[in-house]
């Protein structure tokens, strides 16, 4: 019974389950993900990423050494806390230690520290400070010395490799910065500008190196089914970030999947490569996947300044584009000429969606095809009528996508609202009042009074109504025309309303000026 109790205590102390769990975490790559997150934080703080990676590598080795020696100390503790009855010589480490200390009740911490010291000396020196006294202890010592010899040699090679990589990286970084400083000094660049240039170079040298798809050649060995699943995971969320394509995907669950596998391509750019020039005929939309691009409106290009009046010059200048930014999204809906220049600052990779390839995919999705055709026609009509500010960047445009959807034909507006209506009915359940409200909302959508937007992630349904108001301002007195009443045809009298600007809801297929 005493031996069984000691064995249970030893197993608890070893905590094998925790060790196996740590091994599974290391194998699953979670520690690598944590390391990448720490590296991103270090880059944002402007610290030396090379040095931090070296410190993290050394820390991993130190943790591994401590854990393995902890395990060795626990195994030794199991041996010494057992009785010496099973010894073939009648002796054991337990009897020797108790005889040396002349104590029979030594604390557990003392035994554990003795075992930890034994483990460290056996692993790194190749000889135990306490010789074995029986066959079992001899086998344990031999196994641990052999393991220590193998582990120690691999540890030394790993540390040497890390030191060599660190020194080479530091030497390369220092050489590049020295050449830059020498160049700036020889050309007598002002000190302030020189410091700014060096700071930007240091920050961009510390950016995470992007792994392009073309560099992962093993992806070519994937089967067709796995390649399609991978492409859906890679491209699906990016294509869904175009809001109206995300809406169309709610109408047809396979639409985005077919786009991802049949209409998308990868484009790689080296540092300094140009994606497009002003007034290029754009047939594709581009999304930045990795790296950094710079976009400059044509009004800010020196070669075109003479063709542009000073009142048209934008104050935005060149804009750095990061991951997830779409360029020339408008090219999907109309014939588009680029409004600026886009060039790669660092080696970059882009996802490209071709308009012609998207049209071929739409041939297999007739329901979505009609909605997208109506959207493209309405988009062009709104652009011609409203003449908003246009740009290759969606964020620089001065029109609302809701106004385009509100101007869609009634049939397409109803189709766009169907996913949201289905969500409303699902949320209503069997509640009669909520079902009645959902039916009233459906009747309003069918009559053209509104349309519904559905956010699949938050599961929120928005009732959207587009209002067009008229503001008449007297040029001398500062008075504004306001509506205080309106004529009721059924009552044949003026009905008083709250004070507001005269306005009206946009009906399906109407443009703002028509309303």
C-alpha cells in the first residue's frame, strides 16, 4: 500500500497530461502563432526585431532545458521515494541520503531539488554526482546520460546556428544602413531629412517578410478538392469585403465560392513595380494581400500638373495602401479609366478579380446575374446624374452604395431584401405578433416603400429608406424654405406636419433628381 501511494504521488508530480498537452501545443503551431503576434507588437514599437527573435529563440531553448530537467528530477524523485526492498543490492539512493543527513523525514522540496541537480549534472556533464547503488538506478543513469549526450549535441548546434544567423542578419542590416548614411552624407542631404529617411528605412526593414503564394511550391501537389477549399478560405472573405458581392452571396451560397475558384488570380509585384498608370483601361479590381503599395492621384503627379488647374489639386498626396485595400473596384460595374498611379513599395502580392471572368461565372447563377446587371446599369446612371467624386479608392468616393440599391428596379430590390426577410421570419418564431410585424414589413418591401439589409455576422436587419430633401436658401435674408403642412387628397384639406425640409422617399428605379 505504501509503494502504491508513493507511485501515485510520483505520477501526480510528473503531471504527464500537462507535458503531453504542452507537446501538442508545440506541434500544433500555437507557440509559433504567439511568436508572430509578439513580433508584430515589437515592429509596431519600433524595436529591433532581429534581436527580439534571437532572445525568443534562446528563451525557448532555456524553457525546454528547464522542463526536461524538471522531468528528470521528477523521475529521480520517484526512485528515491520508493522503499529499497526491491533493490538487488539492498542499497538505494534513499538509504544513502538519509544516512548522510541522519534524518528519516526529509521534506519533499529537498528530494526534488536533489533530483533536479542530479538531472542537470547527468545531462550536461555525462556523469552523475551520486553513483548508482543498484541495477535499476544504473539503468536510469545510463539512459539519462545517453539522452543528455544526444540532447546536448543538438542544443549546441541549435545555439550555434541561432548565433550565426543573428550575426549575419545584424551585419547585413548594419552594412545597408552604413551605405545609406554614407550616401546621404556624401550628397549633403540636410540633417533633418536624413534622419527622417533613415527612420523610415529602419521601420520598413523591420516589416514582416511576406510569403508569396508562388514561393509555396508544395501547394501545387494538392488535389483539386483541397485546392478549391483552400482558395475558398483564402479568397472568400476578401471577395465578401466588397459589400454588394457579399449581399449577392446571401442570395446564392455558391456564388462567392465559384468566383474564388474561377475568376480570381494572384499578381506579384517587386519593390518599385507599377500596378497601373493614370488613364489605363482597367478590367480588373485589385486587393492588397501582402506588402505595401503607394497610390498617387493623377492631380499630384508632376507629369500631369501642367494639365491640372491649381484648384483641382488634392491635398491627400500619396497614400500607402495596406492589406485588405481594394483598388479599381468600380471597374467591376462599368468601363473604368484609372485616376492615378499605383506602385509597389515593398514586394507585394495582390488578388485580382477580372470583370470578364466574373461575367462567365454569373452565367451559372442566373438569379444573381440579373441583380448584378441591374446594379451595374443603376451605378452608371447614378454616376452620370449625380457626378460624384470618383477615385480608384472606394474610401475617396463621395457617393453612398445605399443610394444605388434604392435606385434599383423593384424586382431586384425585393431579391436583395430576401435574406433579411428570411432572418426576420426566423427570429419571429411562432410569436403571432412578431409574425404579423414581419408580414407588414414584407408588404412594405414588396410595395417599394423600403429595402432590407442583413448583416450575416451580427445578424442585424436594417430597414433602409432613401430620402431626398430640397433646401432653398434666400440669398439675402438667410431664410430657408421649410414644410409645415401638406395637402391631403382624401380629406381635401391641409394637414399640419412637423417643421422640416421638403422631401420625399425615393421610389424603386428613381434617381435623386427624379424624386
